C-alpha cells in the first residue's frame, strides 16, 4: 500500500452511532456542495442527532461545525491535530478532541497531547487530561447517568460536562455500543470496554474501526482490505479492497476506493457493499471529482463526503 493511503486511512475516525435501516439499492441523488471556499476540508462527521456536521481542514488542524444544510459554518477550534479522531458526544452537545502541541522539555522540543471537550454551541473548551508525549485518542463513556471520558496513556482530570437528559442518560447507561471504543495501530486492533480495559480484536496492522449500529460487528481496514468481524473476535471475513468504511445499517457499508501517484490522490470513488462481500456497487462515477471520506447519517439516508479535487464537503441522498 502506498504511504499516502496508509497514513490517511490511519488518521480517519469512523466511529458512529446509528439505527438499523432497510437495505439500500445503492443510488446517490441530490448531490449538493455544502461548502464553497478556498479551504481544503476533510473528515466530515454527523452529530448523533443528525442536525449538525463537524469537520476539519486537510492535515486535521482546526475544527468546524455547521448545520446539516450547510448553514452557519463556524470554526470552533484552531488547535493543531484536533480533527484527528474527534468524537461527538451521544447527546450532540459536545465534541471530544485530542490536540497536539510542541513544547520545550529540557533541551528538546517535544510533542505533547491532551484531551479536551469543546461545547458545540459556545465553543468553550474544557481540559480533560494531563499532557502526554504519547496518547491514543480519548473516548466517551456513559455510566450511572454521568458523561465522562477515558484516555489511555494519561491521567483524567475531573471536569463539569454538559448534563444529559434523564431519557438519554438511561438509554446510554445500558447501551453497549456507546460504551465501546477502539485502539488501532500498526500492530493490532483492540476493543476497549466501558472501564477502559482492552483486548485484542484483530492481530495485525488495523485501522479505521467502526461498530455496527446493533453493536454486534466491527468493520475495519487491514492494509488495503476492508474486513468485518464479530465483536467477540470470531467470524472474520475479508471483503476486498477499500478504505474508510461507514455503516449504512447492520448489513451494508459505504466506503471509498482511491488511487495515488505516491504524492497525491489521482482518483477516488464511493461504493456500497453488503457485509458478506457481495453486491458491491459504485455510488459515484465522476472523473472531475475525487470522492472520499464518506460518512453515513445516523438514519442511513444521507452521505457526507469530500472531494480531494476541490477540498469541499458534499451531501447526497442514499437510496
């Protein structure tokens, strides 16, 4: 796999919440560009309630939010690295990020990370961890009606986060999907439980993991191939070439196939496929755009994606 593909795939977060929906035939319609400026954007992600979209600039610096129709776009963070594996809270009120700072340490300049929570409405930030030279991205947890985070490789700080409604708190306290996260690296794919304990889910270089809406399966990349595996580590199936998978429902995924010349992307299209590896179908066939970074809406009816050609964010209906 070419270097640019491998690094980009590793730096995409694919965790999302969603409900099971009927199977899609595989057609995109009403393709609309949501942004229109000179900035190159990437990694758009739906809020769990489907009302907003968060995204970042190429290179994962800064964080933007806009309404699902593209209105009221604003930059809420300018920090380096915060667009890497950011996570919406389940109530769509806050976003969990990991920043990157270069600080003087003794006679050296070293890289440090910390976990922060930013309020999606006000842009107010709350530090959630101590600094760490090495730190995997943090993840949300919901226990006893309280919203908190876990962050490997560093100490968590006590902080007041936005309160959840009683209905949301009750639902999330028993929702296995909402209290599950992943650590993916060049060695293994780990699943992390509600308390932060991890176990190996897949042996070998793995990245871009995403939990199915029913919490029973995980889709991920193993080098150039998309794989699906049961949450207990059984039943692994290699589905073929593709990158950045996003669940449509419990039986289908949307993903990208991209090509490059070793320096930049030269082609890219979006596809849909069943998790048995069958019914692979192209969603886009546009030589003037390089489509990638697909993210399916929580209800499974819309797809966000970016075009590497112009750097803008698009939305389309998925049928």
